[in-house]
C-alpha cells in the first residue's frame, strides 16, 4: 500500500509496536516522532495520509499537536487517530470537544487497530 503514516509516540516500546502493526498491514512509509513539535516539523516537509498520535508526550502533547495540525492548511483534513491509555469519560469528552473523533485505548489489539487504520485511510 502506498500510504505514508506519521506515528507520534514518546514511548519507544509503544512506537515500535505501532510501527510493526502498520508494517504487517503493508504500510511501509512511516514517519516517526517522539513528540508533537518534532512531528509537526516533519509533516510540514512531508505530508502524511494518516497521523497516529499518543496523548501524553513531552514538549507538545497529543491534544496540543492535534490543534496545531488542524491550524496548518496542508494538514487540516489529514485523518488523525489518538492512541492513549486515557479512558476516563472526562478525558474522552475533552478530546471530542476538540474534534478528535477517532480514538483507541491502549493496549492495542491488532484487529481493532487495523480496522480503524483501514477505515481512516479508506482502504
């Protein structure tokens, strides 16, 4: 599949796992970053078909990153998947109020993750 996916995750084990899951799906173009600020700079240079971001990261967390992505003209319509351990009702509502519609709670199950990614990429 000829898609580019941006993975933003500060935790190395989680980042590696997400990348491996994407590779198993046949997605080979992956741009990885450890926080939203680095990812935003990379995305300005290379557009992605999908952004997968953790919520809790240093420098720029997932919510700040989401807001910054939506303010960039070239990125404002890029599908965005929030991956997090946050599952409290208040936190989900906070994400929804910002406009985040696609959300998966860790730990990730391959079939759920694959289904969500395929839906977002319209595969």
